[in-house]
């Protein structure tokens, strides 16, 4: 509030413009005590001056007190000013001084025409007089503005620059005269400044005594001393007085009066109502000056006021101190800050009052209650809700000032003012955030102060406040505000619903209740206490809604359900599912009262699901009891049976309750007809303990053999269950043929896939069986993948030491606090699957008609092993009745076994003896049934390869190549043995290699025939050699024994297989010692060949035969043995060596070739084969000789022995030499005659060349100094 005095008509002509123009521009408000600079808008209301309005001592109502005073005048005549205006100003200032007011300003409005007015003004103007009379100490509150047409020369330029660029900073512009206008000392000063202080002109100057200054310099000195004594650098244009004319002399006079040692508080405004540009500048200067002076006045006033407030607060423990009066006092400060637009600081004032009042209430609970606080303990007579319309509730404020306000009225008024500040700050989310703590605080203060209230009055007030805040938050349509508010409005919707439910229970409006007359009177009383609702446009106010809700049961139901849905929806929107489920559970109770059990069951089921997922066991049990009762009344037998089973298994409940629900379950199961049966998780009523697979003999399980699995099952039911059936599914592990790695399991449970993903990848295993366990403990907590006990804590050691380096304390600190402090919200972390998907139970282990007793039960499950492969245990199914099945999840870790298939096998063996060809022996045919059963009448068909004969020993039939062997009935894993007689033919053999035969066995259990290889060893072998003694020929046959079996040989025969009549004379004994061949025992037979009986000796084929029999045999078996036939064509050659030779001396080697029998080959090639370490052959080592005309040829060669001693003669090799293009038959006489274009060699057959010098040695003596030549013939 600003008071205007002086010319009233003049001010009224300017008032509207001032009121409109002042708040358009912001102004910086610089406050004391280091407070932040605020940018505020100054808006003012002008009131005519009156002594009654002036503040009186002790009155701190700042918003109703004038803070600044302005005197307006347009007097331009000095005489009129002296006669009347001066006395009025003196009287006005005297009045202000009497009230200790120092914030004032005098404004002179000059309204003359700038174009027509006389430029020559009187030397003393009204402004000069006012400044000299009233503004000697306040230079900033007075000023003069000359019209531009009064300025000439350089001064007009200065005025123009200030008007265009420095209107707000007039002290930053000035004029400087050119140097040619300066004389004397002034030129010296100008020169110094231009040379050394061009950028810092204020750092140079001339100081001369006044009597030494002449001319212009005296004028400069005078101006500086009068006008700018403290700011000489801000003096611009300086003209000597004798250079000033007309208007310039007036300006000089104004400056000398305006900036003297006693400045004034006056301001001159030129033509403010006109739209001229230069008048607008003067008007802007006035507005700026008013803003600054008003803020300065407020600053001084608030400093005093805050000092007074602090003093009053410090006296709060004195007798007679009243909080209500103090509240109004500090609220005045908040009003001022609100008026200036500093809403955050105004909110701080209200928060301080809130905290102070709360502290008083809390202290009264443990100490004496102040007298003023007793006024808030009066019983509640009305409880109207708060109104958040940014208006001040003067009624409640007046009651607070009179100390007659109730606690709810005071609290409501204070919270309303806080909400108003928050709305002005555009913080609706904080408004919602503060509401719920405020309401709880009010309820607590009512209890502490023991304020009496009618039943339901406080609930009505709480409901109205909550709904008012919610409607206020909904008025903010910005999406950012809506999201921020939703975090806090959800709790408010739920709180309003709770209070409405409380009122409904009080007034008999809940379903199933009929309001009594007393309750109807209660409704009337509550409605009266709420008062009349305010006019609020189209939509109903909270008071209207509450009155409507209390008017009837249908209206109450409508509003209650609306609030509940809003609360649940908002909770879900912000992710607080637990709170939404709690509201839903209470809403289910409401629907149960309405009889709408289907809706109630839906809400209870949602709540139960959340409680089970997050492990709220007690809440889950209570909800299950309510849901079971609901399902029983609805007739939902299937769900009722499941719930009864869970309730009966809950160890937290008392035994009668559990037994009661168990009996209800069994009774309902008898009447229930459902297909397929009901499915329930096994973990609800049972717990799996140890699961162990019993392996068969040898630690393996074969096809068709029994499989046993032992399961420890813990029952939580209170009573035994008879006639149960337990099934345990078996899953075959499909393996990859190439790698042996189990194939993917799409039916695998999600929990198992998650557990396997957390493990490191393992290389492919060679045996999948190693990955399957045979025994696990399912309920072992240490084997659970998500066991929090096994999680590794990130902890570090923290040691504190004292100053003497001794240990003060030791503690453990966590590196990651979020690991422990994070909030497990409804993000699906603890969700569990309801019922696992049912596996394939077509192949399973079963146990029927068993009794499940409470506690630990050991159940043995059996089945017959199927085909070969890997099998693992899947799910366990427990049928407690034909229509109720408990199904477990997939057993983890996986338990399994391998089924190995052992087909029947057939083997032939000698029982440790060797198989010998040519002898009849006994063999054992062994048939092992393996994992199969051999039925009676089955036969084995044995087919032997060529040269092998066999027969069953018990049969009298002869040996043959194919036989049928009947089998007896044989159980699995038994062995059947039968004796067979076998004999393999002995072919002609030159070596000891085995003779391989095969027996093909046709089995009825095999698709393909099985081949059994048999290896027979020959009992002996024979070799034939041709010996030559001069011209006689002998054939030797040696029979060598190869085995330990002794064989007697008799009647050896050697015959020629060709048409050639070659006599053979046996040299073997006919009688006498037996010829026995065995291991390392040989028998030799000899025949002489009569070579004289034939002229030509082509290759001869012979046949050797001998009869043999085992020594140990009683009966001699006769058979003929065929040997390889030898072809014998041979010539006899004579070779004669020398007598004596010396090493290192050349010797003669004579080669003599003699033809014994006539032959077709006359050309021979000889080759000397000498050991190079013993002999050195000189000359040719090979040559061709001809025996076509003669029968003997002599060749002499030169050789040199290299070493001394007995040296063997060099070897000689003779070959048939066949010239080129020579027709000659090959070895085979039946072949055609061959023609060759190159000469070639053909070797002689064994026995055709006889080397008579073979194995002879020559004595070579060591060489001496006098060597003698020795010749050899």
C-alpha cells in the first residue's frame, strides 16, 4: 500500500498508469544477511493520505499498512511554492516524522509544452527550492530533468547519448571537450591523460590551489568540488561558466543544488501523460525509482518485523504468551512474501508455524499444557472440510485471532495456506505428498489433546480433506504433474475409502445392515456439522459427495466402489501391487456382504496369488480360509476341495481346523465327479525327500528286468489317506548319435532351464549316464539354486584405530548396499508356477493301493524296463482319490538310469585246447540267453564253410556241413552248453599259417545270421629239398611238427606226377622205430633220383603222401596227406679253386663250366659275386660263354684278396642267356613261343646248377716286404 499526498487531481490522472505499469517489469530484491537475490514484481495500491491509516505502535499488520509515501505537485512557480506548497510539504513531512516514517518521495510533474516554452528559466526553480528545503539528506529521492531544447552544443550530444544508450546508467556517459578548447593547466592534464591514462582516466588529475586557477580551470575545480566531489571520474562535460549561456546556466544551477553536500529527495517528471519519446524516458525513470524505493522500504520494514518475530518466539515459554497471536504475527510476514511473489519463503513461514504448534502439542503430552493450548481442547461442534481455492478463510483466521478456533479449524486453515503456496509454486505432487501425513498428524493431535468429538465427525473431516486434495490434484492436466501426483494420490484414495467405510459402518450403510433411528440421527448430525457446500460450478464438491453417500445404502455402495476402484487402479499404475491386493481383499469382504461371491472370490484369488508368490504365509492362510468359505457357499466344489487340502496341510493352523477341512475335503471328493481329475501342486500337501534308483546285478538294468525306485514322501495332512496311487513318470533321453550329447528337452520345466543357464557350459561327455544321478535329496535346501543362504556377500573389513594406534573397533561393511537394501517389489521375482504341466505318464513307475500316513512315508515304485536307452525320472503324481491328483514339478537334479539290452549270444570254443586241422575234435556250443527268454522249441541252424564238417556229439549221424541244434527253454541270464564234433580238412601246406573256417549261425532272435570264425592250425608241415652229390640227385622231404599234439607218421610215398618215367628209390626204413612228429620234433624222408635213366630233364612234379594218426588215439585214423609237387631239372657244374695266395697280390681265378646233360640252352652268362671287403675283382665280372660245340669252358679272372685268413671263394651265378630275336620256349612248355627284340636272362631252376666249390675256402697269407708271385690254377 502506497499513500499519496499533495495534488489529488494530479495523482488521480496518473494512478491508473502507475498501477498498471509497476508490475510489468521485474526488479531485483537484494536482502540483508546474505540471503539470495530474488527477482520480484512490485504491484501497489495507492490510498489517499490520512492520519488514521498511518501505522501505530505495536501494529504489525504489514499488508494493511502503507509502506511508502509520495507527495505529488505540479507547481512550477517559485513564488507560489513559497506561499503555499512549501507549507503543505512541511506539514506532510512533520506528520510522517511523528510516526517515525522515513520512506517518502516528492515528485514534481512538469507539464509545459517543450516546443513553446521559454528556454530562459529563472535561476532558482521550484525543484531547487524543494531540494534545498526537504531533500538535503536524500539525494536519490529527488531529481530534475531538463527539456532537450534547453541544451545547446556538446550538452545536447551528451543528452542524446544518455537517452539512447544509458537511460538506466546515466553515470556511465559523459562529454569531453576537444583539446583546442582547453588552456593552461587543463591542456597539461589532457595531455597526461591521453599519453598515460587513456584507459584509466580516473587515475590522473591535477590539483592546484584555487587561487592559482584561472579561467576555465577554476570552473572545472568548482564543478568537481560541488557536483562530483566523491566521483570525479563521473563528471563528463566541463565548461567554464563564462562559456555557459541560457539553459546551460540553469543546468549548472540545478547540478550545484542537486549534488551538493545535502542532496534532496525530489524527482521531476516531464509531461508523463504524453506519448513523446523523451517524456517516456522520464516516466520509466520514475517507475524504476518507485520500485527500488518500495523494495528498500520493505527491506527495512521486514528487518524490523523479523527481529520482532524472533523476540516473540523466544518468549514462548513465558506466561501470557499466546500462540494464536504469534501465529497471526508470523503469518503477516508470509502475507508480505506472498504479495512480493516469493512463495517458497512464504511456505517456509507456514512450515515453521506448523512445526512449532506440533512441538507444543507433543510437549503437552509429557508436561503441562499451556493455557492457550487449552482453547483447542474444546469439543468439536462443526467439521467442515478445507477449501483449496487460493483464498484466505477470514472466518477461521478471525477465530484464530480470537482464540476461539477448534483444532480442526486451525489445522485446516494452516494446511490450506500451505496448499495455496504449493499451488502457486505449481507443485501439486507435493500437495498430495503432504496430505496424508497431515491427516495422520491431526488424528494424533486430537488423541493427545483429548478433544471430544461426535462419532464420525473426525472421519467426515478426514474424508472431506482427502477428497478436496484429490480434486485439486486432478485439476492439473499436465502429464508430468499427473505422473508425479499418482505416487501419492493412490494412498489418498485408499484413505478416503477407509474413512467412508468407517462412516458406513457407523451409520448402518454397509450391506446386510439396516440403519436404526439412532444411526439416522447420527447421519443428520454429521451432515449438519459438515455445513453447506460452497458453490463450485458443474461438478459436486466433496461435501456434496459425502452427504449423498450417507443419504442411502445404494449411494454409499456407489461411492465406496468408486473409491475402491480408483485406489486399486492408481496403486497398479504406480507398481504397488501389494497395496492394490490389500484394497482388493477388503473389497472382497464388501462383496461378500453384498452376496456377490463371484466378485469376492476373484479379488481373494488375486490376493492369495500375491501372498503365495512373495511368501506371506499368514496372510495367505487367512485368505485361503475366507476363499474356501466363499467357494463352499458358491458351490464351487473343485476349488473348495483344493483349498481344503491346502488348509488341512498348514502346520500354522490349529489341529481342529485342519481336521475339519480334511473331513470336508474327503466328503466333497466322494460326491465329486470330474474327468480328468483335479490337479494340485504336490508341494501344497506333500514334500519329496530322498529319491533313489535301485540298480540290478552288476549295477545295470537290462531290458524287461524290474526297476525299483524308492521315494521318501512327507505328508502334511493330519489324517491317513488310504487307497492312494503313486506314479513317477519316466522320460527317455534322446541322444545325438554323432556326439552322444542329450538332445534338447522342450518339455523341460522353466525353472530347470533357468538353473541350467546359470551353469557353465560343459564339453560333450562321452557317456551321458555320468550326468544322471541315481540318488538325490529333493528337499535339501543346500541343493536349491535360488537359496539365499548360498549367495555370496560382498563384505569388507573395516578397522578403526585410536590416536595411539590401538584398535578401537572392528566391523564389516558392504561394498554394495543396494544388494541388501533393495526393495523386492512386485516384479515377478518371487512368482511361482501354479501347477506344473503334466508329463507323459504312459511309461512310469507305479505303486498302487498304498496308505499315506502323516509324516514320513517310504514308497517303492516298480516297473519293467523297456528298450535300451537312458531314462530319467520326471514328475511324481499322487492320486489320493480317483478325482484328485497331486502333481510335482520335474525332479531336480535329474535322477535316472540306463537300460542296457543284452541279446542272447552263441559261441564255439575248444575249452582251452587248440583247433587242429585234419583231426576230429570236440567243441562246445555255448548259448547265453542274455536279457531274453528262450522258448522251448527254438533251434539253431549251423552252416559250416567248405572244408569243415560238424555234428552234434549225441547224434549218431555222420559229419556234415549243415546241422540243426534244438534248444531247451531257458530263462534270462542263463547259459546252455552242447558238445559238437568238428573236423577241418588239412590241405597241402608249406608254412605254418592257420586255416580259417566260418560257421554261420541262424538265431531265431536275430534278423541277420551271425558268423563265427574258427581258426585251425595244421599239426605239421612238410618241406622238399633237392640235394646233389656229384652227379647223384636226392630228394629230401622233412615233416615238421607244429603243435603239442604228437602224430605218428607211416607209409611215406613220393611219386612223379608227369609222364616222365623217372625212377625214385626210397631210402626210408620200412620197419623199426616209429616216426613221430610233434612240437620241435621233425621227421625226414629221403629218395634218390636216377638221373641216368633220362636224357632230358624237364621240370618234374612230385607228390608226397604219408599216413598219420594221433598218438593218444586208440583208433588209428588213415588218411593221405598231399604235398607240393617239385619239378627237378638240373645240370652238374664242376668248380675248381687255387691252392695258395697272398693278400694284396693279384691272383688268378679259374672258372670251369661243364655240361653234364644235354639241354636246349647253349649260351650261358656267368657273374662273379665277390664280397668287396674280401676280394677285389679286376676286369670283367660277367661274361657270356657258349657250349654249343664243346661241353667244357674255362674262364680265367684276375682277383686280389684284400685281407688274410681263410677266405670263402667268390660266388658264381649262371643264367640262361637268350639273344635278341631268338625263339625260345618259356618255363611252361604249353606256352607259345615268344619273340624278344632284346637279349635277356632266365634263371635256372633249383638243382639244375651244381656248384662243387661252394663252401670251399682259400688260405690267404699276409703280405710281406719281399712279395712272391703265386699263381693259382
